[in-house]
């Protein structure tokens, strides 16, 4: 699983990149947590300097500033999730984002703002090819504040479907695309996983996408009690069948205590592992004057959540290393079998890591890997973990067994 962090702005309202809490000034601290990724808005503050298309005279300066931020993250060994949002093309307000919508405007969902976003991304995806590792399209497209469709970062599903298409059509790199972090929450009316918004987007998009989804993963933001996480994830994953990127999640202190925040963080990490979540970006690195979600408080003192976050990273790394070790052993024992290292985004890996997390294989090995054969005489390799024996075979149809029966 990808572990990432959200931090401060890439740029402030004046186009500066060097200020307290900025991305530039926190990449090393993020790296120290063990996180492998950082999520940052490609555009920055909400002013003319962030506009890649309509403010051409400012583009060279702005791009140079963003280059420094991207370079700092790359140099620290961090991969980047680039967020495309209202700060990417700042010519427009919410009325222009949602102009010509099917839902409120009686149109077809396309509009000039969406076209400008496509033009901007065409340039950005070429310029940052190999430097920005994934792109997220919009931040909380279903989040309104005043009334449905008004306030927040809301954009109607028909407009969002066109935006996703325009981004895909203008992509020049091979980085994965994530459909914007859809806001999931729980209130007095129950759970709102965001699946209804995604279903509306997909339903409308079927007529303009040409039979395939214009994104590789589904983004979701989880702001709710830990007890609702599983249901929210399951509901969202069921819409498209694609893996989820949880690009924001967390709890504030207060109302949560420091101990509660850390406990819930650990529980959520295990849930993400078991549910096959592809990526999780904690919100956020450090508290500020208005939000207290940080792994560090406003004085930069680590909270108990800080080591808990790193424990999750360590667990993920340990599981992947053990996964790799089996395949390396198979390659050594069966050099002519062309055994390939299985990817960690497969159902086979999810089943195996799930068993690890549930204690079926967790813990130190009590034997070295040793060669075996199945009932048909096919060669394989096994390793014992206490009373559990895991068996691998060099055929394409691998299975593993333990004292709890077949694992997959």
C-alpha cells in the first residue's frame, strides 16, 4: 500500500514557496515519518500566478517556482500525487466550473473552464513527466457548504464527467489518474460515502467516455468515526470495482484525544490493508491555527499518532519484503521456471497480506524455505511460521495453505 501525507500549500497567495509549513519546508520531515508520497496542489494559491493558461506572462515565473517544489520532493525520495483543482486555472469561480450542467443548467455538462483545465494539464503532464507520479482530478467535487451545488468545491456530476474526460484526453505522461477525492462523512442522517455522487458521474459519463473509465483509481476522503470506515470503503469500491486511493483521512485533536487519534490511525491502517486500499494519505503533517489533524502539534511536537503512522509504514514494508522473499526463493530454486515477482496490487497479494495481518502468518519464520512437491509432483517451496506452513508452487496457479485451511 502507498503511504502518503498531506502538508501545507505549495505556494502562498503571492506566489511564494518558502514560508512556514510550505511543501518546500516540510519534505524532509515528511520523509522522516517513513511516508513514500506527498500530495500537493499543482498551482498553489488562488490568484493569477497559479494560472497556467490565461496568465501567460506569469507562467514562466510560476512554473519555475513549482519546479523547485517538485525538485525538492523528488530529491528527498518522495513520490508526488499532483492535485488538479481550482488553483490550477484560477480564471474561474464555482459558477463557471458548473456552467452548462445537465443538473442545473439544462446543458450537456461541458464548458470553457473544463477546456482550460485540459489545456493546462496538457502542458503540465508533459513538463512533469517522470517527476509527478500520479494525478488527482479535483478536490472533493461533491462538497458544498450553502446548498446543493453552492459553496465549497462542488462541481456537478455532469461537469465532473466532462472534466475527467478532458484530463484523460490531454494526458501526455503515463502517470495514473485518480478521480477526485470524493468527500465521505457521517452526520445525523447517517453515512454519506460519496458513492451516490460517483454513480451519478459514471452514469452520465457512459455517454461521453467511449466505453472505458477515464481514470485508474477512485479517490475518497474519509472524515467519520472509524466504525463507519469499512462500510464507506465498500460502498465506494463497489461503484467501479477499481481500487481506492484514500487521499485524505484523519481526526482532529480535539475533539479526539491524542490517544484516540493514534489508536484509530492504527486501526484504520489495518482496515486499509485488509480492504485492498491502494493508497492512503493522512491529513495532515502538522496542526495549524484552525485545523488539528496533524501528526505534530502546532509547536511541531510529535503526537502519539506520529510513531503509530510510522508503524503502519514499517508493517507495509515488512509484508512486501516477505512477499518478495518468497518469489526470490522460487527463482533461485527453479531457475528454468521463469517465476516472476507477483505485483502487490493483485488479489493474490491482498489475500496473503490479509492473512498476515490476521495473525495467520505473522511473526518470525521458524524454518528456512525448503523445496516441496504437491500431490501431482509439481515442485514448490514452503516456509513455516509457527504452526502455519505456507506453500508456493512454480506453476501459474499458486496456492497457500495453513492450519486455517486454504489461504487463496
